């Protein structure tokens, strides 16, 4: 199980609480939680790499990507406004490679927790 660190101010709004739970589920391989919140028509755009569509392929990409078999995940920021949100932080893999990430999430509606699109920026951290 991954060690999850979430900045304390990331929990003062319902969508912030949801996203903290979503990324915790992702880090811990909780497919049931993820599948509940990933609609059939979701799009995952990994900038500079690929675009994945559909709940099955997106869930597979999210769960099987090497950087999402983490040893540690640190969420620095969760920002929400209307149908959009941003989540940024660091992922450290079992081989101690660290990635910086920022995900822009778009929800299906102004309320609710169904994510329709994620645009992911992911880069290795330079030491």
C-alpha cells in the first residue's frame, strides 16, 4: 500500500474531498472506487504521449501505468471551480523514481463526482 500525503487545506470543499479519495484509490489500486467514478465516455489525455478513451481503457491506463504503482504519493494542491479541478503533486515509484504531475479534471456536471476528462502533465523530477 502506498503512503499518501495530502496537504491539509485540500479538504474544505466536496469536490476536493472526492479528489483526495480518488487519488488515494488510484494509488492503492482500488479499481471498484475508480470504476464507480469513471464514465463510459471518459477521455484521458497524457500530454506529449497519448490519448486514451473509454472507461475500460482509461481505468487500465490509470491502474497499470508504472508511475501509478507508487510507493508514495504527495498531493500538494487540489483546486476546484465549477466543473473543473486541478490536482498536482509528486509520485515516487518503488524504484525511487519521482515524477511531478498535474492533472486537469473536467466533471460531467456542476455537481457530482463523475469525471469526463483528465488532461495529465507528467514529468520526471530532476534532482
